[in-house]
């Protein structure tokens, strides 16, 4: 709640720097790996070896990823799957987080407060990034991308 209040009041200071998004995704996913294994998830991480440089607040991006991974555990555990990959969207390389849960349903029994996703949306917006969510009864795919031509793949 504190993070949400700080973000909405404009008192959360972002430190925007060029960072390797793929490294941050790998490190954050590695910290979640024991939880996914404990929950018996199929873990499918398919990220390129290259770097992907985005202008972002590293701490904020780690919070975004943590909130999205937490949602998979909390709301899509029935699918027992987490996928992390990249895909091209509007000429940009997007990070894709996928589950095989029931999708985002309005009347779901596991419905939370929505605070985690609200924080994700605020952080993504404040960093100048974009998010797209595709949801169906086969699961949810969340795409995060720069949308401004500001991400740079490096070999």
C-alpha cells in the first residue's frame, strides 16, 4: 500500500538508467525458481543470449516482475506453468510472461485487491514503458516493451 501511495502522489523517485532488461529478468526469475519448483510448476525460460538495453528504474522493474510472478503463483497455480520469453511487438523486443491458469476473470474466487497490478501499471507508465495483457481461459500473457524505439539489442 505504501508503494502505491508513493507512486500515485508522485513521491516515488525513479532512477532511470540504461539497464540490461534480460539480465534483470534472469536474476529475478532465478530468485523465484525455488518457489516455482516447490509449487511443481513447469518452468519454461527462453531468453536470448544478447543484452536488451532499456531506460528504466532497476528497482521498479524488479518490483514489476515480482508482482507479475506473484500473480502467477496466486491466480494461475492450477495451470502449473510459467513461461518467460521474448517476442517482437511493434518493432520492439517485448518480455513475455505467460501462465496456463484460468485467465483474468471478473468473478474469480482467487480475485485479490488488484493492488499488485495497479503498482505494475503505475511503474510501467512512470518508466515510459508499455504493457499489454492477453487473457483467455487458456491463460494470461503479459507483454512488457518500450514502445518508443528506445530498447537496444546488443550482441
